[in-house]
């Protein structure tokens, strides 16, 4: 009977926690018009002060980067100061220029990944950029990878910095051939609790790529 009683208490506790969580559930990004601009690919990170930051595509083109020629995609951002119970206003982290851009890098930004350093609170966002579709990229002309930093909890951000070549050249001597197209996946960057390099603990992020021999 004691074991059954303990099990019942556990079930009740889990149910109450789930009910409490459901009461505070909120939609962070809402695409109001099914035929209009869509939000996609959200990424979220916890901040050292107990807040949350969420970044997502705002797809004027309603497609992945490069599917629509010169199709604009922005990165939009929202913050919570109470662990997700309430959320602040939506604002633009970086604006894609679409067909207005003289530089293909600034046509669109999408598929963000985000992480906040647990000591300093410095925030890193990485994303795809440009106007080349992932599926048709080559070593010479491919989807770009850019990064942004915020030193003030996400209020302001650095300009996009293209770090594509730093990553692509790592695979130039691979037995599978050089990387033809690449992006950071799953919207998530994780930080080691133990391995420190310089000022920061090491970061880890999954990468999807197409190689010279056609393999993914």
C-alpha cells in the first residue's frame, strides 16, 4: 500500500506541475494571416538572469533562402524576463534586403541558432544568409553562415559577420570531398560545463552539409 500511495502522489504532483505549466503557456511568434508573412524555425536560449530569448525567421518570401530569387527573410526576436510567463515586444534583429540589396549576403537571413554564455551573458546568434538555396550550393557559390553578438541582453546586435570560409575550408581535404553547402541545424547551440577555451566554455552545434560526392 505504501508503494501505491507513493506512486499516486507522484502522479498527482506531475499532473499539478503540468496543469500549472499549461496555465502559463503562450505563443511567442504567431503568423496571423495564413496567406501573409510566416514565422518559422524558432530558436531559444536561457539567459543568466533568468530570462529567455527567442529568435525566428520572418519570411516575406514564405520560402527557404534561395528558393525565391532575391526573396527577403528577416530575423525577429522576443525576450522574456520571467522565464517565459510573459514576453516583450517583437523587434527585428536583422533585416533582409531582398531584391533591394546590392550585396547578395544581405538578401535574406534565416535558420537561426542561439546561445547565451552562462557567465557573461554575451549572446551569440548564427544563421544562414544570402540568396543561394542549400540544395544547389557549390564550393564557390553557396549558402553563407553569419554570426551576430549582443553584449546587452539582446537589446542591440553587431552587424552580420560572414564566417563561411572559416567553416568551409575545414572540409576541403575531407575524404568525402569539400563541402558544397552547409548550415547550422536544429536551432540550438550548447555550451560545455567543463571545457574552457580562452574566456569562454566551448560551444557545440550540429551542422548539415552536402559534400563533393553528393553525400549529406
